[in-house]
């Protein structure tokens, strides 16, 4: 069973950092992708798609634009970017002795 995702929330998360996306293709095969819309990882040319049921994102591994049917998304998690972990999980670089 697939989760229900909203296009606006997906786009916000993609702009905020790199996300891991799992989707099921038309042959019921699961695929995982590392994707983003973050300006930090794009060359400035953001491509969009004018469809309420599709989302276009940059595939970090294939280095190409991918169009995914939103209803085919099984799992979606942002891996990088501000706010991804709370203060307890942050590394305190100021107190690490560097050689």
C-alpha cells in the first residue's frame, strides 16, 4: 500500500535537501532514488512540470531529470539539509580536537 503525498510538501522537502524516494513502477517493481531540487546541487536550470499528478526532480545518481507519478511514491525521506535532525543528534565540531 502506498502512502499519500502532496506535491507541495514533496517540492518543499526536495528544495530543502537531498531526499531518498522509493516508488513502484508500472510493473510493480520498487525503485530507490536520491533526488533533489536544492539550488546547492543544481546548476541553476530548474525544470518543472505542469501536472498535478507528476513531479519532476533531479536524480543525484543518474544526473538527469526524472518525472515520477506522485501516487507511485511508496516512501519519501529527506536525508540532508537544515532541520533534518534535532540538536541532540548534531556533531559538536567546536569540541573535536583536530590535528
